[in-house]
C-alpha cells in the first residue's frame, strides 16, 4: 500500500501531543481537517489509532506501534530530501556533527586535504539532537556521546573520556583532587538520571527545574547553588568560569564517545572519514 507521508506527519503530531487541537495549531491547519486526515489513515490501515473521549486522547496498541515506526520513516524521508537538494545545488558537501568538548578539526583537515573538491562543514550538536541530525540528514556523520538511541545507526567506538562533578566554586569538595560518589550524597542532580546511572539510590531526587538544553544553562544553575551536574572532562574544561569548579569522581564510569551514521547509507566517504578519525585518535 502507499502510505502518505503527510498523513504520517499529521498522525505523529497528534500522537506526540495527544490533543487534536494543539496538534492542528502546530501544523497550521484546521482541527476538522486534521481529524478527517486521521480517520482516512485509520481507514487505509483498517485499524483504530486513537481512543478519544471528552477528557483525553490515548493511543491504541496499533497507534503506539505506528508511532514507533513513523518517526524513523519520516526522518529517513527528510534525510533523502535534504541530500538530494544539497547534491543538486552544486559543490558537494560532507557535514560532520560534534558534541561540545570534542575537537574534530584534525580529522576534518586530513579528510579535506584528500578531497579538495569537497566542502567539509561542521555542526555543533547537543544531547537533545545529536542523533536527530544524523537521522534527518543534516549531517553525514556525527561524533556522539552515549547513551543514545542506536536504532537505525551504525556506531563505532572512538574513545572513553573521564567524567567530573561540576560544583559551585564554594562547595566543600572544591579544590579536592578526587571524590567518590558517596561524597555527593544529598546533592541535587541537575540533569537526566539516565545519563548518570551510578546516581541511582545514592543521591537526592532530581530538583524540579526548567528543562535545560545547553551546558551553559546547567552551569548557571550550578553557579547559583541549585545542584551539581556530571560532565565529560573536556566539556567542563572548555566551559571554565570562576564561579564553578570540577572534581574527578572515581566511581562514575567514563563517557563513551563514538562515531555514528545512518546504517542504511553505503557512502565510501563516511567509511573513509571514520577510518581517519579512528586512526588519528590512536595516534594521540
């Protein structure tokens, strides 16, 4: 059967918000139009995707499965569109994503020297979008920090980097050469616990704070005494400021840095760049 990408986008908008009115507003279409498109999709699939009542909208099991499959499908379609448009606009480009604290210049320089006809671009990413930019085609290859959702990606380990606790400058641990996770008992964690599973059962519950999408925002809260964050050493060193400090924590595992790209792509350029990055890392 022919699935309409437009209908899938409409479905995902509703499924993510579980509210037809808010989804219609986000899509800039009228709510009745959106409802008709969802009904049409259900008729094509011969399944019910949503259960609607006066109080709430819920996904059915079929809807939950379609949501899981629709996201990568839409991302793949967008990636194909981006690459086709980019190829048709003239000189060829190769784009590399990188997380804060990581230096990609050496690999980019060597790769660029081998391909003088290629424009090599770099894109800074974040915890929230480091894999999104790979899936939707904004970058060809990314330097990512685990944990990530690795579905649909080819992931190649690159290095393991120590992590440190970032603290206010006046903290009792400031100036210490090392610390243990028990020394941080009672501190508020200012980030997603999934990033630091070692905290489970040791520290105080996460403090209710606004969603923080950048390192800079997290450091502002640390400096204000709201809690602590765990960062890779290179990130903490890069964002040096007088009102925060950092200390190595012995019993928190290192951050795993990897190269990642869309597993469906067979580009020799991706394989070559990955080989260069791994070789250069081995020389350090």
